[in-house]
């Protein structure tokens, strides 16, 4: 068993090659093999978002606070709020982030396949991000 004391692992700025805007990450767990789980608390400032990406075994997002957006490639832009849970199936191209006027924090949970948690793709365009979102 390992216990990570609060504050023992620093908050880090998310890598700009995978995110637009200001995004902060706090590690929750990166379980050692044979477990495959990784979970991270991700805080998006208004307008911040991920690039398009996929996860080999899918991803679950649990929105902790704020208002955000999520979209599957070819699907409608959806609004998400605190208390919502989003399941993204394996291999589905998608993005997620804060709404234009609100911050959003979620817990992102995914499993690795052969050591890979995600495949990062192109940035989300401003036109894609600023489309009308469905509730």
C-alpha cells in the first residue's frame, strides 16, 4: 500500500503540445503493473481544452466543478456540469475542456494498453470549440 499525502506531489501545468489554454493537472494514481489505471484531476481555465485524442481502453470523466464541453468526432458538442460522468469508448476520437466563460475541473480515468494511455492528435479549432453546445 502507498499513501500519497496531500501536497506531496506538485500540481503541474499540462503540456502545451496537447492542450490549448491554461490547464493544471494533479496526479491521483498511476497504478503499477499489472494494474493499468491512471487517474488525474484536471482543472481547465475558461476556454481551455484538450487536443483531439483517443484512449486505447476508453476514458471516464467525472466533472467535479464548473461547466465544460465534450465532443466525439462527428458528434454534437455537449455541455457537461459538476456531477456529470462521461464515458468515452475505446478508440473514439474526442476532446474535452472548459466552457468559454467558465472553468471546469474533472477527474480523468483511463487504463493503459501496452503502456499507452492516449494517442494525441491535432488541436481543436476555434470553430469547433465555439459551436453551439447541446445540454
